[in-house]
């Protein structure tokens, strides 16, 4: 492992020591949807006797942490966007994917509805309108899978984007810039995805991409739950839980809006979803037990405010 990566891992995990099989370490990038899903998992697993720790770290460090044994669970493996990080570790047997935890996910480039309706509806329309967009695409973080895809596209002059510039900031800054441009009815193109509150609040459309730079079917994505292979083998009860731990795109869009946009307390958002979806929670806990071997659902049901 490169020296820089080793230093990052040492800093990220310096305050933690990996405990027994009743301890789960979650890797959590600074993405609202993954953050809320992780909190929901923690609120369901803690009463069952499991100790959980959520570590907010970068995407590459999460994959490195799963490889080194410092991270057990990751709920945000967007594929195919993260394939370069995921595939070699999957093929080597270091990790397994146990479920697609969001139904209907997609990631690709987005523009305001008024830009789409003006005739810019495909990646193929960008090059001839370069000046309109100031030759720039907004993205949400250096090192993210989406940014890597776009850097490769620019380097390889895909869709004649070779003279474009990728503006990498953060998710909040990217969407703030997109909203500002929309308020002024200016042209802007950014990395969009669903589920996310942007689909609920911004007038936006996704560009068509016949070359499928972000994956087949114009960026159709799976959001996989990853477990370290050795941890999953040693903990079949936890594996069963995460095999059943999934959400609709609309449900996760609500989570992202409530926590990421409305800035409600994380624990409150998770508690509300759990309390409002007892039948979904019961399904997630089917055949799951607490650490003493007792059925999980009656334990959680007793704590719910129905």
C-alpha cells in the first residue's frame, strides 16, 4: 500500500481498536443518504446487543479499511461508478456484496429543465454549447468515483470534452452552485443522481449518454451493501440482517432531504423512519436474533412508538 494511503488509514483509525464479533465498524462517506441508512442500522442493531461505530471517512479510505480489516460494513457501494475500487477486492475475496439496498438508483450528468427543453438533451450536445456552460462540469469531490469517470472522459476526449474543466468541490457546494445558476436561469451541468433531495426540489433532467460513461442504461446503478468476507462468514446473523436491509428510492430521497437539506437531527430522522415503517423493519429482522439468540423483532417492536 502506498505510504500516503497508509498514513491516511493510520489517522482515520488511530482512535479505534477492532473488538469482537459483536462490534461493527461502518465506513461512512459524507453523503446524507449513507449517513441516515447507517444510523437506521445502528438504531436497530444496538438494542440487539451489538456495538456499532460509524466513522466518517473518504471513499477510498473506506475500501482500504475493509481491506485492512478496520471497516466491516459499507452501505454505499455505487456500481458501476465505484467498480475500480470494488471489483479487484470482490474478485480477491476480501469483501462480498450481500444486497442492493436502494431500488431505482441512477447517476449521470444533469441540467436544468429549461436547458433540456431548449434542446440540450444528450452528452453529445455539450461540446457545441461549451461557451454556454463556460466549459465546466460541476462535481462533488476530488477522488469520488463520479469525478474519476469524468476526469477519464476529459483525458480521453469522450464526447469532445477534452477542453472542459471539472470543478470539484463538495456535494453541498456543487448543489448550491447549481441552485444559484437555476435561480438566474443560467446554463449549468452537474453530476446528478437519484435517490437524492435534488430530484424533489430542483427542476432538472438527466442527459442521455449512449456511450454509457456512468454505466449501462444511462447510469443505472446498484447501491450495494458490502461486508468484509471474513466478518460475514463469522457473523451469519449480521449477514442475514443486511441481506434484508433495503429501501426504495423515494424513501431514501426523503431521508436525504430531511437530514441533508432540512438539517434535522440524524437520530430523529432515523427514528421517524423506523417508527413509520414497522412492517419494513419487521421484514428486515426476519430470522435475525439478538446476541443472546432471542428473536430480534419483538425486542425492537417493544421500543417503537406506533
